[in-house]
């Protein structure tokens, strides 16, 4: 296997070699409806205008993004996994908008974010009780002025929130909004004269990684919504933060060469190396150790949580929902690693796909919202 050299030490191109020191002590399980979700989301993304042409569709399909959701939600129904796969397709297609110049233009990012946030209504969101399939058609909720990126976002929002409790909708909207706004924060960090501190980096990256909306989907796929006071409990809040950090660290280790090829330095390995003046290999080892220490802490918290809830008089049904939610965090950590080691997004083909400033075929969709600068 060849190596990629970045200002000195060799970085193995094989993602498995880079992530070899990471230990996720939870099993990864794949949802049996993964192939059905794959076919559904390809059709949905084409119908929404996110993917145009056979070449773009084939490049997207090679990433097998639906399998990430199949790992995240191994027990979801077929329709639930289809929605999650659509949601994830939008996530990654949106993320790829920032590999070019837009990723350094915070004012334009703010316009994109404001446009998307305006689509998320809570009061008055249509409820489609008894006919969930009505929300599945590509045009559901679309307005004539919608661009493909906005149309698809509106469609996911309405399908996700249909029949959901208002408290869950409000949380989901807050998490989406924070995820979107974090891209402006990352642009400021890219433009700064000096790299951010590790904590400053994490403050933004914990939102831009998108873990909190994914955990909202754990509730949705499970058919429940945690009470707000339970969702805000210090233990679950810490476990959510750990889950996000582990996903960040694994993603940054595995995607390191791909991001360096694209010229993106919003990566925990890169930030640590700049701060400490060490080698890339030493920074990879440090970030791996951080991931491992966090999963160990998570395991300890998870072991004591059921007894704590029982002694506190939390109703049995709520305790069962919390147990499912905690399992969801495990699925996110284990599934992210399993998928990342298998997808072509981070292998040599994925690196070549973004090298030399090449955008993904779908990397221009924000131009319908903010015209490209020349």
C-alpha cells in the first residue's frame, strides 16, 4: 500500500491502518432493509434533483451511505430506514458543498443556513396520521421557489416531524439549526490567522458532526420521544457528548488523507498536530487514545444508569426508552467505525475524487441559493 506524505511523515492511505488503535467495544449490526433503503434513496435523491445524471448517481452510490444508517438503526422498520437514508443522503450532499470556496465564505454560508432554517416550522406542521406514505413522494411539502437542496430539506423535515410530539420537533429543529450554523463557525476557523485551540475546534465540530440529529432519529425509529427533563439529564448529556466525540475522532482519523487532499484542515488530528508541533502519526495516536478513553467512560456510565433511574422512581416505560436510546449511542459509535472502514469515501478512490480541487458532481447545489463567485 502506498503512502501519502503531508509535510513530512508518511500517512498510510489504508483507513484500517490509521484507525488500528481505536477500540469500539460495542458490536455493529446491519439492518436487514439496507438494500431496500439504498434503492429508495437513489430514486428519492434523483427525484429531488440532488443527483443528476448517471455519473453522479454512480459516484454517490459507490459511497454506500445507506449502510451507515443501517448500522445506526439496525432495528428500524423498512420505511423508517428509508427516511433515515434520505436524511443521511442530504447530510453528506450538504457537507460536500463546503469542500470548495464556499467553505471559507461565512456570510454566504449564513444565507444558505437562513434559507434552510426558514423551512423548519413547528406549529402548523402537517400531521399525516394514518397515511405515512403520503409524505414519501418527492414533491411532498415542496414550494415552487424551492431549489433542490431546499426542496429535499423541506421534504425530510416534514416527513420526519409528521405526527411527532411538539417537544421532539422543537429539539429536532434546535439540533438541525445548530448543525447548519456550525458550518459558518468552521469557515471562521479556516480563515483565522492561527489554528483554533483544541477546545475551540471541538466546540464547533460537536455541532457540525451532526450526531445530535442522528440521535433524535434513534427516538423516531424507536417510536417514542424522551421527556425533556430526561433528555436533559446530566448523565445522558455526557453520554451524548461522548458519542459525538468518538464519532468525530474516528471520522477525523479515517478521513484524514481525504481531507488533506481536499485542503480542509478542520480535523482534530490536524488541529492537535498544529498545537503540539508533533508528527501526524503522534497526533493520530493521541486522538485514538482520546476515543478509547471516552468509550471506557461511556461504558461505566451506561452500567450504572439503569439502577440510578430505578432508584429515582423513573417509570418502567421511560427506563425502557432510555435503554433503547443508550443502545442507539452504541450503534452510532460502532456503526460509524464499521461503515467508515468499508466505504469508498475514504479509500484511494475517495481521495482521488476530491484531489486537485475537484468538486463532487453534487457539490454546486448552494449556487442556486448564493451565486458562485469568480
